[in-house]
C-alpha cells in the first residue's frame, strides 16, 4: 500500500463516484478503478458497494477512511516540517556559553530575540569552560558557543570576535582601594587574588596575568574557582581581590565593590565559535542576529 492508493481511495469515498473522483485527481477513470480494486485485493476486503449510479462505502471502507485521512494529514505535516527545517524555521539549535556570558546584555538579548523570531525551533543552552565548549562544537555535540579567547588548535572551527569589554577590579567592600575612582593594577601587587584556573579559559587568564606583569608584579593567586559568580562570592568573603569582566557588575553581591582599572587595563574578548563547514539555515540565522546585536 502506498500513499497514492490512500489518496485515490479518499477521493472516491468523498465523491462517491469513480468518474467524478478521477476528474478531481486529473486522471482517467479506468486506471483509478484498477487501483482501487488492487487496494481491495491487497487488503482482502471490499471497500465500496458498487451501485448503478456511483459507490457507497462498506463498513470496512468507513473504517479505512478515518485512518487514511489521518495518515495523509500526517504525511503532509511531515513534508511541511521537513521544508520548514530546511528553511531554518524548525529544528534544533544547541548553544553553549561560558558561565560569565549571561551577565553581558548581548547574550540574553540574542537568545530572547531569536526565540521570539523562531518560536518553532527548539533551542538548548549549556554552560561550560571555553576549551570544553570548543571541543563540543568540533565534535558536533553543539552548534555554536559564546567563548572567551580560544588558544590552541582551531582547525575546523570558525572563531568570530563579537566585542572586547573592559575588565574591572572586584574588591571586598571594606577594602581601602574602594575609595579610589580608578584602581591602578600596581596597587594590587600585595593583594591575594581569587581567579579561575587557566584550564577554564587560558586566553583570558593569560591576558590578566600579562597585564599584571606589565604593571610590574606577578599576582599571588590564593584561591581558584571555575565559576565567576563563585569568584565574586569569595571576594565578598574577604579572601582576596579579583579582576573580572565589566559585565559582572550586574551581579549585585553584598560585600563587593567594583572599580574600573586605570589604563592600560586588560579587556575580556567575547567571541562565537562554530564549525567551519557550511552552517545550517538555523545556525546562519542565529549568527546573523548575533552579529547584528554585537554591532549595535
């Protein structure tokens, strides 16, 4: 049994006449009658009572008509779903991001707008460190990711810079340096530092260390944690100071004060990474929206 047999059957059932059904289908009446007879033979039942002027469904025919209509509707929906996926209107997009990304207004803005423009597309979000996100994209476990500077092997990947945001000093609220409008890096030379491990984001970690070295000192890291929100909480607890992306100032944690860094200051680069192969329509739409928002 093929879908065309079901279409022929439904057409005859609705017209209750072979000739009228054949005209509606754009075919001759004899081949239509032969196809219906072949369908009845395959099923081993009579689907129609043949009358002098037309046909009438048998009980078996009535039963098949309900299922045939449902199957044909499902087939049409499957075709439309396939076409919509090809146009980038349906399907799934897997997006990764570093744990500090949601605090920059660009990222939630892109996600929110993309969901609004593509309500039928399933969007999954996962967090992780930059190296893990890049590996997930390369291994096709993820379609695109928002990352910090990516060092090492980038073969097979496209990395696009979105923006460079200034970094700020996170200080315990009672720290004397909070009285300054801008803090020179050298003023942190005797302070204990709370940072993330280099394995979490080597590019940004190296930028912070390099800026400190250029200012004349090597930071004394006393505590490491992979979550930027945990870094802020540890600063609030008085374990040390830290240098974090400026967007982290949106995290209003009691006991923490943020201060700009006197130039020259390190910056935190935010990029997107995706596979260099031809992107899917869904991914192209996401990239275009991200570029547009980043320019704005």
